């Protein structure tokens, strides 16, 4: 009677094989591997494919092409056998998924600093109603009646979109022991996923889209465009005042929004940082040297090259998170996800 490999042993093998691949690719330290990973570190991808077949009690013979093909798609090669899990594709997929997440998480993106995340449940256009602030309160004399306040409303819409890319792990890559197909390529896809979110967030600034009231985001109707010029005492004071004097939907009350973020292209970083780090400076009128009211941490500064592509001189002020741009995700899931499928138009997954 032959020995039977249990599900638990197969699970342990898969976990060890994943970490062995990552260790060989120098993506994790040898001390970080799960039990059994060090024993498999000398196995190339072809040998891991053969070992995965052995753990599934499947034939391990034949040419390298046949054996690797069987490991990639055992259901296809053994029609009489039904398997709930194909070990080798799962190993490859899990390794690629880990690298996808690592690429996503290590890509530095500035939108996270000043944009707020949001959640939407589906891909339909979602409408957000916004009620105006209430009228100012009335003084009520002893015999006077209370009066109803007047409210107006506005709306904005948001709609999710899907972004993605294919990459393949071929039978030839397995036979050639091409670790880059499993690690470097999905890592770069993770970086690209993070960049795409930043592209979308900054496009709101640079494309100046139409808002729910029919006017562009930056428009005289919204009283949010300054006269321009390098960041300095006069231009920042103007921007701060424009933001603080924003009116509610009824045009009655000042919203008194406090500017917290200074957002600019990289071309302005040198001049801007010189100004913000100067405790004293000659005022814009050059008449005298005095204390810089905007020095130090008055603003959180953000510089992004996406703004350079639009203008090397235009900068922005933003209020607290949630009062400016909100980036929505399906059910709040910000991370990318990877789907693995057996390919029908190529030799691999």
C-alpha cells in the first residue's frame, strides 16, 4: 500500500515553496521563510513543479515540457481526475500576489497626504447631495415665534472605473527558471497600480473638471483663483483669504476653511522651500526684513511631477482632508488584486 500525502502536508509544501522562491529572488531573508523553505531553496522552478506533482500523487515523468505543462494544468492533462486545487499554479500566483502588493505599498505617492479615501458599493454613477449651511440664528424676544431656516442643496457625482493589465507566466519561463517573471514583473505592476491612483487624483486639479453647479472646479464663480506668481507673502495671503472667505451654497456665511496643504510642481520646490524655511525675509515690497508668518510647519508641502506636466508655475492650496478631493474605491478596498487563470491563447497562466 502506497503512502498518502495529506492536505496539511500539501499546504505546508506550498507555503514553503512560495518562500523558497522569494528567498532565491532575494525578496525575503532566509530567516523569514516558513518551515521547510530552506530545504527547498536549492530547487529551481522546474524541480518545484515536479515536486508539486509528487505531492498531488500525479505522474512526474515525461519531458520537461510535458511535466511542467502537467503541473500548470493537471486537470487538463488528467481528465479522469478531479482536483480542487492545482498546487503549482497556486504557488506561482501567491508569489506574484505578494510581489504585486509589495510594489504597490512601496511606491511613494503624494495623493495620500492630502486626499481623503472614500468607499462606493458598485460601478453605477453615485450622486452625493450636499445641503447648505443653515441661516444664521435669530434673536428670539420673549413673545416672538421661532422661524424656519432656509436650506438649499447641490449635488456631485462620482463613478468607479476598473484599471488593469495582463502579465503571463509561460511554460518556457518555468523551464528557464525565470524568477523575474514571478517577482519583478508583478512588482512593477503593483507600482503601476499605485501610480494610476495618483494620476486620477491629480487629474482633478490639472483638468479642472465641471462641477455639479455647471462651473469648472477653479472658476471665478467659485472665487478660488489667485493672481498667480511664486509662493510668497502676498500670494499665500491671497490664497488663504480666498479659501477662508468661501461662502456656503446660499452665499450668506463664510465657511472659514483653513488652508493646510501647499501643493506644487517639482519646478517650484526649491524656491518654495527656501521661502518656507526662512524665519525672516525681505517682504514682497523689499522694504524691510521681518518674520515670515508662513515659515516652518504652517503648511504641509506636497510636490508632485504630475503638476509639472501641466504647468511648472501653478500651485494650489487645499483645506483639511475630506473638504477637497476624495478618491473612491470599491467597498473601500484600496489595494490591487490579482486573478490567475489558465491561458487559452498561450502556453502558461
